[in-house]
């Protein structure tokens, strides 16, 4: 699914092809919450890195999160003008890029369920709106973005 995205101020615009476009995976970790998740969580999508086309690349900056005292190799890209979180790219997995659902302007498919991850890092004020039967994980879920999409017949193999 071809997606169009942008930051709030529109200095950065991008398109990318997502193999995992359903915004089902809610991450409550402190990095996502601080940078992209005002309601307590953020949602990452799965897309193909070699399909990413960017306008306004000069406005993008990035940082590396520190996880367990170590600098993560993941590059968290955001707009230096307005602060919008854009995507995460990790050179350790160069085929993939993970746009934040909040940066996408294309209408995304409504996911049939949500999966809640990194609840061990949740802020105490965050109410987890998990429906009965929805998976809740203190850390990472066992299913990858790709596995979940395949299991729900939502994997986009275009
Ligand atoms: Zn911006
Ligand atoms: Zn996170």
C-alpha cells in the first residue's frame, strides 16, 4: 500500500510502500511516549526502505535512543522545524523503515484488533484501552509486524 506522509509543518513530505499498513501495534515505551505518543503510546507501521521518497530531507534530523544504557542503532527521524516524529530506520535491518502512523496522511486500514506492547514501561496515568481478548505484552510481542499482517490477511505483498 503506497502511503503519503508529512510532518505537521509540511517542511517534510514523503511517500513509502508499506507491507504492514494496519496501525494495530501500540507501543507504550518511554521513547515513543515522549516523542510521538501524547496519549501514552505510538504506533509504528512496516514499510520497505528502498521505496521511501522524501521531499524536504534537509529539514530532517534524528537521534539515537538509549536503551538499557546503550545507544540504539535505530535512527529516529523527526522534523527539526516542528518536531513531528516521522519514522525509525535501523541500519541493522536495512530493508525496513517504520513510519509513525501519526505522520501518515493516507487513510490507513482500521485494524480488527490492537496489540499492546512495552506495557512494562507505561506511564502510570495511561489507561490501556484493551478490548477483551487483545494481547498485552510487558515487552515485545512474539509476532512481528509481518506475521501479524499475514495472520490477518492484511499483508500487502504488492
Ligand atoms: Zn515539520
Ligand atoms: Zn516504543
